[in-house]
C-alpha cells in the first residue's frame, strides 16, 4: 500500500517539500498520526518518526502542529523549532491555520474527512497549511489564511499555488438543515429528502477564487476519504474512528 500522496501542482518547485500520509500496514495503528484521540502516545510518536524516516527528511527539520478546534485562527510561525510534535499539550492552542517563511519548518494538518489545504507562494517563499471542516469553511478560513499571508509576507494571491487535499466529498457528506443554512447561497450541494449532500472541497475552491487565486493554480485531490477508506481515515464512514492522516508542507533547507 502506498504511504504518501503528492500534489502535482507542487512538483515543479524543487525547494518545496510536501506529502499527505495514508494508512500503512508498516506502522502501528495503520498509520494514525494523532496524539489527541486516545491511542498510546508512544505508538503515535513511533508513527511520526517512521514518516520522517521514510520521507528521508533529516533531523534538522522542525515540525509544527496545532490543537485544531474548527476555529478561524491562523498562527504565524516565526521561529525554527518543533511545536507539539512529541507532546499534544505543546501544540499551538485554538488554531486551524499555520503560515511561515522559515526554511526547514514543516507545517502539519491532521484530518479524517475535513478539508486540508496547503498553500505556496513561490515568489516570496511562504507556505501555509490549514484545516477546514464545515465550521472553518463557513468562517472562510481559506480566505483568511490568504489574507494573513498577504498581510505578513506581501503575498499576491495570483502567485499562490494551492492544493485541496483528500477529504469527504459531495457523494458522501450528508448534513442537515442546521449546517446547510450556512451554505444555501453556494449551490455546492444536492438535496436528498430532508438532508443535503454538501461539497466542502468545492466551496473552499470557490473561496480561494474569491481571494483572487488563479483557477489554474488550484489542484483538488480526486480522493474522497469516505469512499477511499483503504487509503484514508474517515470519521463519518468509519463511525467515529480515532485515526487521522497528516498533510505536510515545508521549505527545504
């Protein structure tokens, strides 16, 4: 089984490193990388170390994690040090977006249906990683991350390259009217009785376009996490699974 997925849109940039993990029988707990969902701490740390070794990223790289809470808070990482990589309590609190221009810093996002987004500004050498569930999508965390990159680093949205990673898609993401009321104007849904099939990746794509990214610079993963449970964790399909896969992006040293 493949251990990683990669974005084609990032391939031309040799100074950019990234990867999206998948389930792997070579690691305990089938590749789960979450420290906050109840699995034995040492097994998750072993999984994280196995990922680094497999990717052949040396020990000079630093990994940044966040205590994701479906917020729209975006943290600017200004130092080259690991944050929360070996201890969940040390992760950045109340945060669902990360940006930096520090070389050797790997920004990480954990998901199991929600939308992971990776951003790269090749002109100013800035990266971003964010987590967008329906709440983050409703509060437009993608647009806010782009704005934060512009504010702090002078990013021009037209220069940004974006990857919308594996997530639950319209075919599988059923929501009720309480959730749907936030997205009535998007047309990114199908009606199914008194339920709705919502397309979070498409809504995030649209928000990036509204932030002046170029459509040719946005890639959306073809994988639906609920359809592809052999490759990815799906909280919905696997009825509350505790596993999480990780989307990572960094500037090479």
